[in-house]
C-alpha cells in the first residue's frame, strides 16, 4: 500500500489559480517505516539522519475562494483516474482542457511512498495542445501518462520539464527547472534516455487510458480507491454526504454504483429502455405499418394508371400530328414530282447530245489524270521516304533519350552507393587511424606493466632467498655455539674427575695460586681467600651472563623477525608504488589521448557552426572552469563542451547530411532536367514538349499515323500572329498531339485506346482542323463566352527568340547549380567525415568518460603519491628495524663473550679449588 508523499505541478491550471512550478511536500512527519528497503542516494546528497518516516497522515490546505483547491484535486484525479468522464465536479468534458494554455506543456507528478518498505514511485501526466493552438476539438488535446522509480539520474525534483534542470538542492520557493520548457515529445525523449542510462528507474510511458489503469494496478495503486474519493468530492462537500441516504432505494443505488461500472450499465439501461418503449407501442406501430402498406399499394396503382393514361394521350396526339404533316408533305411532293418529271425529260434530251461530245473529252482527261496521278505518286513517295527517314532519326533520338532517362535512376543509385561506400571506407580508415594510437598506448602500457610485475616478483624472490640464507646461517651459528657450550661442560667435568692429575699438580699450587692472585682471581689480602668460593662466584656470574645472553639472543631474533617483516612490507610498498605509478601513467596517457582527440574534434569550425558559436557576435562562449595548465581563452568549443554536446552534434550532423543529400539529389535532378532541355535546344530550336506527348507521337508514328506535337505544329504551321488566339482557344491541343491526316483520327483513337500508355499528364489528341477551329464569340464586356482560360505558357515553346533567352538562362542556371553542387558535395563529404570521426570518438569515449578519465588520472596520481609516501615510511621502518637488529646482535655477541669469559674463570677457579683444599688439609689448616 502506498501513501501520497509529494505533489509537483508545473505550468498548468486556470488563469486565476495557476501553478507555475509548485511542490507540496508531505514527507518525514509520519510514523517510522517498519521495514525500510535499502536505497541508493545521489552522489552529492547528504547522508540521511535517522530512520525513514512515512508521509503526513493528514493535512490542511488553506486558500481563498478561487485559489486552486478544486483545481488541485481535479489534477490529482486526472492522473489516477484518466478520462474526461472521471473529472471531479461532474462530467464536463472540457474542464481539464481549460487548465492548459497554447504554449504550455502541463505536468502533474505524484510521488507515492510504500508504508512498509519506504520505497517510492512517481506517477505523472503530461498534456499539451497539438500545433500549439487552443481548440474546441478534443482530438487536438494530447495527454500521456508516465511512471518511474526515483533514484540516481531522475527524481521528482529534477524532472526534465525544461531544457536545463538545476542539480543543486532545491530552495523553498525557487524552481529547479531553468531554460526553455520542453514539449511533450522532448520530455518523453529525455525520460526515455534517462531510463536507458539508468535501468533501475523502470521508466514507463502510456497514452491509452485502459493500459494506464492496468499499469497502475501493476504498481500497486488501485484506481478504484480514487473513484470513491471522486464520488465523495463530487460536490466539494464532506465525505459523509456520500453515505447520506434517505430510503432503501438510495442505498441500493449507492451500493450498485460502488461495485459496478456505470459505463456498462448506462448503455444497458438505454438499450432496455428503448426496447421497452418500442414494445409498449407495438400495437399502434403495427396498425400504422399495415395502414401505410395498404395506402402505398393503392396509391401505387393509381399512379401507374394515371401514367398509362398520360402516355396513351401523348401517343395519340403525336400520331394525329404526324398524320396531318405526312398528308401535307405528300401533297406538296406530288406537285414537285410532276414538275420535276417535265424537267427531267428535257435534261435527258440534252444529256444524250452531251454524251456524244464528252466521250472524246473523257479519253483526253483520262490520259491527263493518269499523268497527274503518276507525278503526284512520285512526289508523295519522295516526301514519304524523306518523312520516314526523319521519323526514324527522331525515333532513334527519342529511344536514346528514353534509355538515358531509364538509366539515370540507376546511375544516381550507383553514385549514391559509391558515395556511401566512400563514406564508410573513410569512416573505417578514420576509426582505425584514431584507434591506432590508443591500441599502441594500451599495448605499451601492458608491456610495461608485465615487465614491472616480473621485476617486482624477481626482486621479491631474491630478497626472500637472501633472508632465508641469512636465517639458515644464524641458525647454524646458534647450533655451533650450543655444541661448543656442551663440549666445554664435558671437558670441565672431565677435569674435575681427574684426581690424579691434581696430586701431580700439588707442587704447582703455590705458583698457580700466586698467578691467580696476580690475575685478580684471588684476593691475597684476605687471609681466608678460598678458590672454591671464587669458583662459585664465577659460576654464578657465568649463569647471569648466560641468562643475559639468552635474553639478548631472543631480542636479536625478534629484531631480525621485525627486520624481515619490514623488508617484506618495503617490498610490498615498492610493488604497490610501482603499480600506482604505472596506473597513474596509464590513466594520464589515456586521458591525454582522449583529450587530444576531443580537442582535434573541438577545433573543427563546422561543429561550432552547428552549435551557433561562430558567425554571431552576440552569443557568448559556453563558460567552463579553467583546468590547471590550460590557457585562458581558446576556441569556441572546448573538449568538455564537445563531451556534453556530442549526441546533439551527431544529430545535427546527421540532419545536415540528410538535408544535404536531399538537396544534392534535387540539384542533380534539376541539373539533369536542364541538361535534357539544353540537349533538346542545342544551339537552336525550341523547348521540347513533355515526355508523355513525345511517347504518344512515337507510338502513332510506329503505327503509320502521321502526328506532330501541338507546340511544334503551332510553331511550324500557324502564323505567329495567331499563336495567342490558338493558345487561348485550344490550350489542350497545343500541349497535346496533332494528327496531320484527318482520315487517321479514328484509327489513332483505337490504337491509343489499346496501347495503355498510362501517361502522367492529360494528353489531348486532335486534328489540325480542330486546332484551327474558330474561337468562341466574345461577349459585349470583352470576355470570351468559354469558361476555359490559359495560364501564360513559356514562350520558348513556340518562339525562337524566347528559346534563345531560355537557353542562355538555362546555361547560367546550370553553371550556378554546378557550383552549388560542388560546394554542397564538398560540405557533405566533410560532414560525413566529421560525423564518422565524432561517432568513432563517442564509441570509444561515451558521455562523461572524459571527466571520468580526468578524475581517474587525478585519483591515480594521488594514489601514487600515497604509495610513494608509504614506501618512504616502509624504508624508514626497515632502516630502524635493521639498526635495532644490529644493536641486538651486538649486545648478544657481547653477552656471549662475557658468558664465555665467566665460564673460563669458573673452570680455572674450580681447577685451583681442589688442590688448595687438599693442600690446606695436608697442612692441617682445615678440612
């Protein structure tokens, strides 16, 4: 279950209660969320203090009348209950459209918080007028709904409702949306791109009411709850008014409205009501139908009888009229026939006389006619052969032109394909050339890293071997010292057990005693100086020296262990410092390489031109913080600007390339048309007629029907003074086909009807007589009675001087167009190359990668410095531990020498003690 946490209204509402950019915040004042879900905060967001809390369970909004309380409820319900029928306050279909101005793109966004986990979801609605114009047509009112999970990248505070959204924390009373407001399409593109960049947002967009309601159910927001809220707030009264019923039927209606959909029951009720009304009037309607059917049958018979009577009367009257006329004509013809019979008798007599004289004339005329027929046939044959040769040449030219037109499209496709191949090849070469330094740098960095790792491993292994050898040597020295001590103790015991040797040395006791006194072993001043006591004291000194030696040896071992640990730490610190230095070098090289590529692209004036940074002195340069070592000032576009605007630049370049390709195609098509016209004009002649007219003339010529284009017939056979009159009278034939042989008109109609040429324009076909027929008479006001009028045609179709002027204009236009084509083709090639370079750079350096590389290089340098400091500290610790180890070893050696001296003293005194005791015993001085 969710609770309303925040509401944001942007650029929506009526004029008296308008919400420019308002946020109603209900967060953090309710109970503690029992089972909060882990959330990922923004990078610069402050750490939360205490557990998350639920929104306020209730709130009060104080506004004056007309301040926007009902507007707020209507806008919230328009998100959770889409559709004009669900509008608060009745079923007014236009109430929501009154909240939007022509230039608005209104937004209503609601943030809901889960009562158990504290997770948030944002649902919202965007609406605008299509065409930026307010209309009464509801189809021009566009609405769409969206939802997402707020998190890093998108939240309720930084909705992309404007082109620039502040990243800093929101300030009470200040809007975070800056710059020009986005349209609905721009807003949808922005949140869709955010959803692609941050998949955890789960961005969803809908434009259909039913699908949006289903999506709300999937999110856990039940629209039916808001339907009850709308019922309770229908008249802006208390919620208790919904349940105020006076009788049982009112409660039944309330229950039915709560559990059923009124949209379905209203239709059913209308259907049942209409059907019941019809059943109630069934008897009346059936009687009406029977009466109407009977009346129609009788009236139909009456109408038929009246019509038959009228037709019979008309036939009878016409027959009487024809009979009287026939009688009059027969009477008149009888008189004429009698007069004509007398005349014929006289003419027969005269004809018989004339026949006799005409026989000779007929013979002479037959000879003259035969000679004239022969000469006429000879001349017609020569003219026909000449005309056939000319028509063959014209047919060959037309076929050549037709083949050229058919091949033009293939040539253009081939040229476009060749341009695309060249563009792709150049892009591939540019990508390989751009990637070569990076690949080489990466290979060199990898080789250096492997070498450094091998060197560090070798040095560590060498150091470990040295320390092991040193430890083995120290262990051997300790074992040899222990063996020496054991052998010395054995020798002392053996010396003590040699009693016989002491008897032999009785004579030498005095001398040895004196020597002991001289050596300081015995005190000659004491009368009772005993060598045994001195031996015991020496033995005690020996034990003390041995204990001190053991302590010094343990201290030396611990110091050696600390020295080995310090050496190991120093080795690790050296390896870490080497790796950090290599990482810092690699990061710096990567950043410098990417920045050099970005600078080379940013130096292109075409990019600055596309962004509008050149050629306009009023637009300032994009402000950016100056980096260390970067000079103040520079080009109009910096690498950071390029990294931020790369996608926009690619779209602008693609649009420019597409526009240039279309413009280039149009220019080349127009150039081909002008070239065709110039080819037809040549150095003299008229403009050619259309291709449909030429195809019709060619077809008629192939079938033996003499025909000419109307423009050519007008130029060759009509007086120039009558051109305007003929054009005004027969424009369709002037721009059509003229059949020079009137007897071939029917055959031409039949042939063209069966040919199915399917021209793309209306081609009129007629004879020369139809073209030169007299024009309609003019009315007294000076205008023709015909409603046909003619747009003034190009005089170059029938006037040689105009054709010369048209030829010069075509040549000048063709020269200018060729220059435009060369300039446009050069710019198109550069734009394609620049687009390929930009796409290649963007592929290797996605958005924000340049800043990440800079931060990585800075962090790597800082880490390298820290590693160097740790290495210096490790070296200092190692030097101190080695010095301590040396001092401990020196103390151990000194204590060892002291112990050895004490042992030798004790042994010597022990050797003197027994002879001295025996000497005293022999002398009777003591036991």
